[in-house]
């Protein structure tokens, strides 16, 4: 009994200790859970504060061309057709190229800011502006010969001539647009997005007045609409430049123009070119679907419905662009700071946000399917066809939002080269061939063309998810810190 009592007395503290240990483990687990939940909420708050203004900026800047075309629409069918063709050509051959090249700053400036190499943000931005201004010169030459190119492609002579005139008057906006992309990325990667939103809002409001005066009061008509885009883009550049010049928020990141910007331009081009290819391959595939619709048995109906679908898609895409910009900034900042856990957390939180946004947009798209076509046409045939297309649009909007988020994370990590190959394979080895197969061989028509785009989006998402899931984020953080350190040059006296 004594031994038993002794054994019992010896075990009691151990048992008590274990019980306390379990209790302590439970408290620790609960504390960790609360801490983890707090981190997720904090990260979600950061991303939403970034994404909200970025979505507004994307929509407001996209509205400039839409507003101009709306004013031109009151001048007649020929003027509207010419302006629409001109805007589409300008987007494909100019704006998308500059947008893509400018997005290289999401990697360079974002990681430099995370690494606290603040002065390098200004240097990278100046280097990008010089490069994009140089690239704008050959793009301007292409725009100058818009009518010749369109006629050579078999477009209507009268419409092509009007489109050529429109784009010639819009040539100066190319140079403003390139600078604007650089200034936007400069502020975005510092998480300083509200000035961008305010400047874009003021510009959009002024654009309505400028467009009205130039189209209806000056006698320039459609040429005035093109000129108004040029003026508005330069006004936006002026507002942002003044803010960057005089704001205390940019005092560390903008130290004035420097001769350092003339050095290592090749390194910027090596990142900017695949970045442009990555963006252009995606944008061009959507435009190609509209061109293919003109080869279908009822081209007038098919082209009208596909144009409405594309216009709807681009509007929704502006939301995705904002989310992509937010995750790009968060991932690049965290990687530049060497915080791989922060980058992973940012990505997980954005995945939840993107799924929620995609589901909301998809459900809304399906709910308005019977009335959406009425906003664009009075033709019953068009309205019914749009209603049939809307479920496909809902699916593509969901997938597009998800891929835009994944692509944003890729830009923040500096994977533009890899993403260019992924987009090439997804859209041009799978998407466009599938669209041709569905539309012309299986005779599904315009819906088949959009099904091909969905196939391309699906392949792109699968590839990006695979890359992200197999990524060693610690290694990526090391690479980002090395990139940020490698670009630091001695201060010029």
C-alpha cells in the first residue's frame, strides 16, 4: 500500500502537469487562432483599401474612350463606326503595349519599396518613362497609317479613312498614356492610391466638358473627340506630376531627375518586353474573337452581340484589374522586405476576395441577362442572343477575375517571362483554336467563340495555380531582395 500510495503521489504531479500542459496547449492554439484571424483581417483591410481606389482609377481612365465614342455616336453611324474601329485598333496597337511595359514597374518599384530602397522608385520610374516615350514613336507611326493598315486588312474604305483621321488626332495621347502608366505604378507600389483616384475623377469630369466643346462647339466633330482624349490624358499626367513633385508622401521616393535613369535601361527592357507580351497576348485574343465573328453566317448579328459581350467583359475586367494591382503591390512589397510568409498570406487573402467578387459578378450577370441587351439595342433578336450569351459571360468573368489576381501575384514576383509563355499557350494553342472549332466546325456560332476564350482562361488558371502552388516563397523573397539590392547604384554628385 505504501508503494502504491507513493506511486500514486509521484504520479499526481505528473498527471496534473499533463492536464495543465493540455490546458496550456489549448490556450496557445486559441491564441494562435485569434492572432491568425487578426492577421487575415488586417491583410484583407490593406488589400481592400488598395483595390477600391485602383478599381475606380481603372474604370475612370477606361471611361475616357467610352465617353468620346458616346459623343461621336450623336454625329451619325459612319462617325460612330469609324471611332469604334479606331479605338479598337488604338487599344491593340498602342495602349495595351504601353500598359504592359509599364506594369514591369509593379515588380521593380514594388520590391524596391519593400526593401526600403526608396530612392530607386524614382530612378526606375524615370527609366520606364524614357523607355515608353521611345517606344511611343514607332507606335505613333503605326497610328499615322491606321487607315492604310485597315484597308489592307479588308475593312471598309470609308470607315477606315475615318478611323485613320481619328487616330492621327489621338497620337499625342500615346506619349501621355505611357507617362501616366509609369506615374500610376510609382504611386501604386507605395500604397498611395487615393491621389490617383482623385486625379482620375477630376480628369473624367473635365473630359465630359472638353469633349462636348470640341465635338459640338468647335466644329471638329469626331476629330474633337480624339483630341479630347489627348488633352485629358495630359491633364491627368500634369495632376499626378504636381502631386509627386510637391507631396511630402513622395519626398523619399522622388528626389528629382537623375542621370542614373540612363543606366541599365536594358535590364528594364528585359522585364518590360515579356510584361508587354503577357498583357498583349491576352488582350489581343479577346479582340480576335470579335474579328472572327465577322466570318460567321450572320455577321451583323454575331458581331453586334460579340461587341456587346466584349464591352461588358471589359467593364467587369476593370474590377479585376484593381484586384490584380492590389495583390501585385502586396506581394512585391512583402517579397522585397524578405517576408515570404507575408507574401503567402497576401495571396491566400486575395484568393478569398477574388472568389467572392467573381461569384458576386457572375450571379449578377445571370440575373440581368434578360434586360442587359436592351441597354445596347432595340432589336429583339439581339436582346435574346445577348440573354443566351450572359451565362457564358458570367463564367468567363469569374475565371477572368481569378486569373487577373494570379497574374497580379506573378507580376509582383517578377515572373513575366514565364507568364508570357503561359498566355501564348493558353490563348493561341488552346483558346483561339477551340473558338474556331466550336464556332465553325461544330456550328455553335458566337457562343462557340466565347467558349474558346473560356477554354483559354481555364488553361491559364491551371498553369498559374500550378506555378504558385509549387513555388518556394523563401527563395522568391531572397531573389526579390537581391534584385532590389542589385539595382542600387551609387548616388551621382
